[in-house]
């Protein structure tokens, strides 16, 4: 088997990849068990799901590296990591890439917002200068130890300066060393089509819910030529709504009996965790 980055690139060359967001290691295992080829570590889902913080760039590189390692150790499918703005200037991006790559990331995503950053589908964002983002991308490309590690440049320019500005930035970012381009918050299918027509590079589509982009299907995006489709917070949103409903039921009924059919069973959890394999290995150590 090749490196994580090599595997991700090969998958994207074969077909458009669906990439659900893994908000913890157990979900990462479920994504792999369900047959998906890759997973995503979303900054928004990590901030909210692990730290109960808004997505404004408050977590540290150390925290992100630790979470990256948890996910990559849980399963062998490649992981795309949202590294937000790279935790500083170009010299900081060097360390960010080295640390995330060492933790097993197949791809590292950097964005062109200025701190404090905001969710890509909210108003009030500010962008760094093109030259500053290009410096970060050159640093990221130079810092990776494996040339197959994918550097993804996300641009938030569509929501700030318009589609033409986003296209212009994408071209500059490719020249600076980005491998893939992630145009955030495109407004309609026509804009997704235009990006695919004018940018000669693998493209990432963000199908986050309740945002500014339409929820296009995998087939629609594959027909346009996108390399990967992200569902960054979908699983966490479904899980949190289920938790809310379960809490309401327990409070109202005084028991969880009505929820049993909605639960993952003990046997299903143990199978996902390979509990029997652990016990078998434990017994084998005493056979000598």
C-alpha cells in the first residue's frame, strides 16, 4: 500500500470521492465500515463536537494533531484535515504540515481567511492578501516529506469579492503549489460548473447543510468533474439531533425503553471495536 496521499490521489483519479466528516474515532470506523473511501476532519465539527467551541479558529495545532492521529489510527482510509488558516504565517504553516503529515493526514487544507476566521457560509469574513496565501502554500508544499501529500487551497473569496475573484485566487494558488482547489460557498450549480470549466485542477465541493450552496448530488458533481465531495458536519448534526430527541424522551418518560430500537446494540458496538479480536489476542499472550 502506498502513502495516504498517494491512495487519496489514486481514488480521486478513478472517480469522484464522497468524504463524510468524522467527528470522533468511532465514527471514523463506521465511515470505513460503510464502504466510504475517505473521511474528513472538519474544523467546525472538531471545534463544536470535541471542544464545544464555535468555528472561529480557537483550537490549537497540538489539539488538531492529536485528533488527526486518533482518526488515522482508527482506520486505514485516507483523511483530509481542515487546518484552517495554518496556525500563523508561512513559517508556522511549515510546522503545521509536518505535524499533520506525521500524524497520518493524506491531505491538508488551508484557507485564505484572516483571523478571527468564520464559518465559510457566514457573512463578515475577511481575506488575507493573495500574496500572503501564496506564501503559505509555497511553505506547505516545501514542508511535506511525501510529495503525494495533497495540499488543498480553500478560497472564501466568492462570499467576499465575488466569483471572478475566487477564480483568480484559485489560479494563483495553483501556481504557488496547491494541488487541489476548494471553492467555498458557491451560490448555485452554474457557479460549480464554471469553476470546473475554468480551473484545471482537482476540485473539492462542500455539501454542508444550511449554507449558501445548493445540495447537489454526487452524480451532478461527478458529471461536472469534481474530485471530492465533502459532507463535513452531516453526521454530527444527525447525531446531535438524535441526542436531543433521546434526552426529551428520557425526561418525559422516565425510561429509555422507547429508544432501544434506535440504538446501536452492545453487540454491534463490540463488533465495530473488534472486541473479540482483542480478547483473542489477550488470551494468546498467555499460551506460552
